[in-house]
């Protein structure tokens, strides 16, 4: 059933950390806001989405996320955030609009039910299409590199390394091969907490400043392409050492990274400085080797190999030739290179392995969604409010 | 069993002090269970909403949850399964209470209610979980400085590289978890 032409299609990539929103057909999301609600200690006011960014005093702020372990557990709060996110993007409200929403694979039926209720009843949308973010990221990648044989077959393996978890998703002919999907319960959030733990023991107690730690992690991390060599380098030289100058809330509003500045004799520092060395690469290293912290799950390279090899062997060459990394962690320097380096030996020699990164690994899923939302496919695939009222969730 | 976790050296707030007390009481049991709990708690702590502090509700303490641990890997597969199940059940209780306070159900509760079969031929949330690593020997990093660590603490099995790091380990993190 085709939604009426009056409804505009709004595209939302509903991530664990941020929610990206914009109209279908646009090249980039119009807004990216924290996917959270918050309160200032002692204050009665509920902060929603971008209110949180507007808070000057982060230290007195408490937040709640509607997404836990990657899944929306609190649809009441999520609807409020979506409503806020859509303001300024849609002319009025979500009422009567059509929505394309990302939803993780294997979402539990109870969550899907709550999602339909929120979208059709609370938000008053008239049509809804939910698709997994990795599928949309591949759509975007295939549009960026259209001449690849795998792209033409809409085929590839998406490594979605996000905030809550990391998924490896093989796709053939535009369809997710569900039985070959692999997940590790580690993402950007766990890495930030891990870095916080490390620096809090090694130099300065940063446990109350997790928001700042997220920023620091993004600013200083890199993926090692030669772990042994980098460990030696970190131990015997200061080549990898950097300093992060912490904001003091007065003269320095934002922190920044700099080369280590040695102190002259008798001189004392006026600024607060966090020195980072092997943490820079040992933190993202967790995704490649979760057993380092006692999580008994294989690392990313083995996940990709395992996932592809769970599909029909005829597909292996096509899938391995089009491994696509997306999500926040994919922006970490040398992520792509390291994955290729570790994946290569796990794949039979005669099969070509290629790892790709979309132009914007964080926005890729939204951008793919924008393409689908603007195509005739949308009306064909979407569930209308009438469908929902007749049949409930399908 | 010494109550080493009582109040860390850097307990910045009452909330943290309260939390570590709870842990130390729970840890006044047998040592193998202790170690496992510490590893689990540490993994669970990595999952908390550090992003910004999530501390205005009653659920901030509900951090004990389902994760596999170092120690489990050393046990047989069957025992593994049973243990994991027990872990899950314990954590569910905590989680469920937290959910009531929040007015919505926690993911662990929803997962429990969905009653999924990890051996289902149809793929589901549980079947998609990546299995253990193939290459046997886990790498060993010093829990204090991060470099290669030849030794492990007799009490908690965390690794350390030198006497100096061992001293720091004992002071700050032996059988403790914090983020
Ligand atoms: Zn050490
Ligand atoms: Zn110890």
C-alpha cells in the first residue's frame, strides 16, 4: 500500500550514542543529536536530545539513554527524542509524515511492538519502514563505488562498529544473510569506559568526566598495525606519547592534544595534562582481541572470516572483495588497514580480500537510508498506519 | 578474605563508596566465585552509561550482569553453559528491579521474556553472538602499565609486569572493579 503523496519521508538513524535525522533525498543528515534525555542535578527540567549539548556545565548533568545493549528499551523516551530531532527538519511535526528508521538485527518482537505503537500512535506517522543500519551503509558504499562487481550485485560484508556493539553482517543481493551475522558485545562505549579506567589508575581520576573522556578517546586513539613494534616504541621511546591538555572550565573551554612539552628545571605546570602512551592503541585493540579484558569472544578479523565462511562458498570471493567498515570506530586511524592485515591470513590464498571505508563512515547508514527513502522502494516496502491497525506488526 | 575493596583510594563520591561496599560484601564468599564476579563486574562496568553519568536513578547499582569471564573459559563447555545460565538468572533479578523503578523493562528482562533458544536453527539474538577465539593463548598485559606481563596475581589472577606495578595493583585494583 502506497502512502499518500502528501507525507514527506523523514530518515532517522537511531544510534546508541547519537540520532541522525534529515529528509530523504538529501546528501547528509540535517541534524545529529545526543540520543539521550538528561537532568541537571536538583533541577526539575527534563533535557531532551540537543538540550544536552547546550548544557554548559557537564559535571552536574545526568543522562539516560533509551538504547541499552544496542536496542531501544525505552520507547517512551525514544519517541520524545525523535519528536525533538524532527523539529526543524519537518515543517510541522511527525504527524502524517512517513518515516524510515534504522533498527538493529534481531530486535525482539516486544521491542518492535512498542516501536510501532510509538511511531504510529505517539508520533502519528502514516507509514514506517525499518531497515538495519548495516544494509543502508552498504547501499551507500555501493553508490559510492558503483563499478565494483560486488557493488553491482549489492553484495558485501558490513562491519558496523558502533557505540553499543559491533556487528559483522554479510549481505547478498540486498538481503541480510541472517544466519551468518556475528556480534561482539563491545563498542565505542566500552572502549571509552576502558580508557577511563586505564587513565584513572595511571595518572588522573577521570571517572566523573566520562563525557570528556569520549572526546579524548576520539582525539588520541589509533589502531596499531604492528602491535609488537608499537609496544616496544611506547616502552623505549616517547615517539607515541602525546599530552591532552584538560579544559579547566575557565580560561580553557575545550581540551586539545599536543606533543609532550618537557618542563624546565624548577618549572611547574599551570595546566592539567593527561599523558597518553600505550593507551592510545591498546584501547581500540580490544575490538581486535576482546579476550584481553576477559570477554570470551573472538576479535573482529576472526568474526569477519567466520561470518563469510558461514555462507555458501560460491559467495566468498564476492563477499571478501567488499568488506565495508562503518560506525564511529571505523573512523579510528588505521582501523581499515589493521582489519585487512589480520583478515588476509584467515582467508584462502586464492580469494582476494579488500576492506573499504565509506566517505563518511558515521553518516553512511543515514545516507543509504536517504537514498532508499527517496526511491520508489520506500512506498513498496513501508508499512502504513492502516496496515498496522489491521494486522499489528508483521 | 580481607575486605580490600572497602572504599577505594579515590572514592570521589558517596555513590561510589556505597557501590564498592556492596561489592565487598558480596565478595565475602569463596575465592573462585570472587574472581569471576570481579571479572564479570568489570565487564559489566564497561557497559555502563559512562557517556555521561547515569546516576539519578535507583538503577545505577544494577551493574552485575551476564558476561562470560576468564575463569569460565578454563572450565568445560557444559559447565560453562550452566554457569552462564546461573549468572543470567542472578543478573535478571537485579535488572528486573531496576526496570520497575525506571518504568520500562531492561534489555536483559526483555531478552528473558522473549525466551530465545541459543541452538535454534532460525537465527536470533543469541545465535548471532560471536563464539570464543580460536587461537588459544590469550595475550597478557600488565593491568597497571599495559605492557607485556609475565606474572599474575595469586589472589585475583590479573597480570602484572614488575614488582613496582604489582605494588600499584595491590593498592588500587586487586579484586576491585571501577570505571
Ligand atoms: Zn606493569
Ligand atoms: Zn590481585
